[in-house]
C-alpha cells in the first residue's frame, strides 16, 4: 500500500519568487519543444542528457537510442523522454544503486524540477515515495507534479531555473558541481578523498610580484641553492600505505 506524499514547508528559493529575474547573457534558457529539423531534435536530446546525467556519466553506452528515435518521430513528448532517462537502467545503476534514498531524491529533484530540495522534510517525504512505490513510481509522481507541469510542461527540457554564473551577484553553482554523484557516506566507503602529506609546500606567487631580471632577491635564491646540500627528494607518503604495526617499537624477549 503506497502512502500519500507528506506535507512539507517550501522555502523561499529564487524560483519561488514571482517576477524575480537577474538579467544575464549566461542564464540558461529553456529548450524549445518544436522540432522542425534534425538539428532541433539533436539539440533537445543532448540538452536532456546534460540535465539528467552528469558530465562524467554522458557516455555512448548510456545513450537510450530507442527513446531518441521515438522522440525524433514525435511518438513521445519531451516529458516522456525525460521519464525514460530517469527510469533507465543506466541512470538507476549510476545514481540510485550507489546512494541512499535521501541522496537519490536530492539528485532527482535537482535534475527534474530544476531546483534544490527545500529541506529535510521534503527529502523524507519523497524518500517514502521511493520506498513504497519504487523508482518508477517516484519518477512518475515527480513528473506529474503541479510544479513540473507548470514549470516545463510537455515540451520543455528541465533546466536549473534562474541560474547565473557564480561571478554575478545572484549566481548559483551548477548542480553537477556542488552535488557530486556520491554522498559523504559512500565517498568514505570508497576511500576518498585520501590524505596525502606533501613534503614540499608549494606557494603561488602572482606574476607581478615575481622577481624581475636584476632583482637582488634572485641572486639570493641562487646563493642559497648553491650552499645547500642537494639530496634525493623525499617521496610522497600516503596514509593508506603506512604499516602502523611495523612502526611501533617493541622489545624482543629471549
């Protein structure tokens, strides 16, 4: 028995403010739904792949060629194409299986609705739908929601709503950069990021502050290099390669 979607309180994100727009030439625009040529169809298809799959997941083996053919010949709408991508084996294998339901809900809301999740209550509400109806039922409810239909309808590829570049005053980081594929728990299980100690600290010096020709500091560095003994550089040591049992001193008995 499937449970109804729990109520949650929306937060005041940019996409909820009526009439809020930041003029920017880099702002993502919705892809037109009318496919009058092969170029238009190809643009819509790749816009959908870029939105649903992250950049490192856009491989030839993950393409859904049957869905592409149906979309080109007008047998399915853009919303049906998005539904097919979200319920495909490739998307399930790359995003659902290596993550928890909460993480999967966050990824799908970002890619299907074009916004961040409002709060933990929304994550819990949609994760219950995933647990009771499965991935296909969750995707069906997501694409049949009033928010999706009002924002994108049948013939518009979802996009990150009202996003501009981070250099702008009201910029938002793209979802594929601030929300990696794996959550913190699975990143820890996979063993990354690993701690590596650098024996040499590298410092960046701007070009305008670097010593020019004839600068006394340049000769000082040469003198120091000649006076110092040259030896083999120490290798980098990773925390994963240290055998702590052999590093502990012990006394042999007998």
